[in-house]
């Protein structure tokens, strides 16, 4: 197995957190998801050179990293907008009006599922159940949940973001 | 009604260690370790309680623990399944937000019982507040000597690692979770070997749901027999039910198992919202067969009554469907979901869920024929039970039950033959 090398480094606190986890996990390969999260938190997405860094850090082939990154919906291979708008489209939110929320977001931002505004401010992703069914419709922006949404509240929320 | 899982939910700042200690959290762990109550006696108490897994499958927790071999010389792992993703279900999320220390206490007692020194807490990637709460709680507990080396001065040590998922429904399946924990794609593995024998990193592993573990401290305090007296004979204890849809007060409710579904909707949830009538309920999360109002009237929320009604308690995510909803459209939404979440390993699932979604897209768009409905039936018959995990069956059940319970809605949308 060829293990790639990388000259990239994360912020010292992040490197220390990874070192700590690699002492506690039974294998270095198992720290791949935590390492990818550290990268995405710092860089905002997962460019190829950083996937190579993750491969070297976890002692796995780059192909494996790409396989993992492409499997999970939350790992971004392209840079999302500063405000990544995730609208739940699953059953409870649909019953409570998710389609109207989506129509509102699409119209306001002028993008469809997977799209990003030209200024890089917003991106839109239609997502599956966020476990907020009792308080739907749910919109998640970056990591923050917004529940019991209406198209009006959604429009106000988007307008309020810098 | 006895509250076991949600008993501290009304207390201000119940997520903080000082408040949790005042609520009695960790007192049972302390007693187990300091007495000490032998691991096999903890397993025995949980077996006696009849506690069944609350993630969906309902497997007896004590029995699962007793399958762990103690003589392999390998480490033993406990994975807490906090990858709550079953549509309709939002109970674990609220448990973690409100009482993360109860969760940690339950996990540590379980770890002690099975001889585990490292707990992996697998939390779904989207969860923000729950992750911050469990990380803060674990850190507070570590500083207080409750987690880590020499737990509560007992000489026993147990690490607690929070592992964040990254968006994949299938990681809630226990072997998919293990694949993901090991650093891979969340692909389920063929059983046997079962995780209890060969799980994470090839070592004996128990995977337990959040709510299951939260019942353990109460069982240690009051005894397995006391727990078994709550609920019904075959479904002992309490269960947190998530209710969504157009009821007046949706949310999470802890009820004794055997409680009436109609009572829950009418009493706890305040009935349907004004102007909305009950059309159907999917009682156990989106994967289980749908019930019509006459079935809802007699269904009790326990494993046996659900089965007698032709459905499952599952994760107890009660999706209440009102009379304005189009069942074909809702099934289309579910088919899209399962097709999106299929990991792709097994052909019947990868191709079948996508095919079902494409057929339903045709029907929703008014391009479907009667033959398409027949194809949905025969296709799902072939998918059922033909795969490594239950994801394919999790679409088969809604498809077959929607077609059986609401055939007129599907027939009204299709034509005899392909339109010209």
C-alpha cells in the first residue's frame, strides 16, 4: 500500500486533538471521519490536497478517502456558500409545508438543489430527515436548526443573514 | 405515569453536571461500582427487567449483553447509537439536549456490565446542540472523575469518545455504524458473525440505542422486577414516543408500553388541529406499515399489539397523517428517501429502491398506468429479505401497506394504458 505524504498542517489545536484521538482509537484509519471534520471545519470544504493530507494522517490510500467523502452527504467536495441552507424534504416536513419553504428559498436565492449563489453567500441543499419532525418544517443553516418554519419566516431569516 | 427517561426534563439546566447530580444522576453508577455489583448481576437485572432495544429492532438488551464472550483476550467495545435518522423520530435528540449525563451514566453501567473500557458515542453529523451537550457533559464528567481513569474512585477505568457521523441514514444500522466508526463508508456487514462476537475492529461489540441505555440507571435503582411491572408482560417499561403531523401538541411523550395510540393523540397531543381530521398514522417511524383510523382506535403502543395490527413499534416515531394529505405523494417522498439512502452494496436494494422511486414519480406526474402499480407490488416482493440489512424492507413495508390501505388513491392517479 502506498501511503501518500502531505506537507499541509491544520491549526495546532486541531493537530493536537487528532493526536489525542489517534492515541485513544484502536487504529489510525478509524480517525478518518474526525480528521475530515477537522479539515472541513477549518477549510470550509474538502479540496483534493486536503483529502491527500487526511490519507497521510490516517495511513490509508487516497482512494479510500475519496470513497468515504463521497459516501456521506455532509462532506463537501465543492465549496458551499457562507450560509449553507438545508431544507428537510422528508415526510413530516412535507406534510407541514416543506414544499412552500423550498419554493421560497429557490426563488429568493435563484438557485436549485446543490446550487450556490454567484456571490458565494448562499448554497441550497435539499436534505432528508433532520430529526425535527415534531417541530417541522425544519431548515438548517450551517449547523443551526430553525423549526416550525413558514415561507415568511424563512424569507426573513435569509434576509437577516450577513 | 412513571417517568424514567424524561424525569428530569422539566428541571432548569438539567444538562449541567451540578444539576444532574442533584437529580440523582450518577448515584446508581456509584453504587454499582462501589458495592461493587458484579457485571453478571447487572446483566441479570437488565435481563429480568425485560428491557428491549429502543432503536427500532426491540431486541432484549440484557440478552444482547450476555452474548459478549469474556474470554477472547480482545478489548470489548460499547457503541452508543445516537445516529437518530428514522423519519418521524426525534426522541434521542431531545434526551441528549436535556439529560446528557443520564445517557453517560447508562452507558458506563452498560460498559461495566460487559467488560468494556472504551465507549464510542456515535452521534449523527447534523446534530448541533445534542453534540455540544454530550461533549460538554463528557468533559465535565471527565474533570469530575466520573469518566476516564479510575471512575468515581473505583479503580475501574473507561474512556468515552464522541464520534461524529457525516450524514448517512444507514449508519443507524448497527453494522453500518461499525463500518463508519472504523473509518469507512457506512456499509452494513453480513451477520453472523454478530457484533457481540466480532464487531468494531474485529472485537466483541455491543451497539445500544440512547434511550435503551437511559433506562439502565433506573433498573439498577429499583430492580429488574420493578421495571418489568411497568407496561405489558411482553413489552415492559416505558417508551418515548415522537409525534409529528397536524396534532395540537406534537413532541416527545414518555408513556408506559401498552398505552393506546388514540389516547396519546387525543390526550397528550390535544387531538388534531382544528380543521384537520385523522386519515392515517405510521406508528413506528417511516419504515413500518401505515394504519387507518379504525386500526389506530384499537392499537396499543407495545411490540405485540403493533404486530397484531400488522405493523411495528419500530423507533416509535408516530407520523400522524391528516385528511388533506395525498398518500401517493407521501409514498413518493419515502421512496426518494430510501433510494437516496441505499448504500448500494446489494442489488435488490440499490436498484429496487431507485426503480420504485421512478415508478412513483411517473404516477405522481400522471404518467403512470395500472401495470405500474402491479410492478410496484411484484418489485417490492422480490426486494424483501433479499439483502444484507433491513433498508430495502424499510421501503417494502410502506409501499405494500400504502397500496393495500389506500388503493383508490393510487388507482385514481393512473390510466389503463400508456397515454399517447
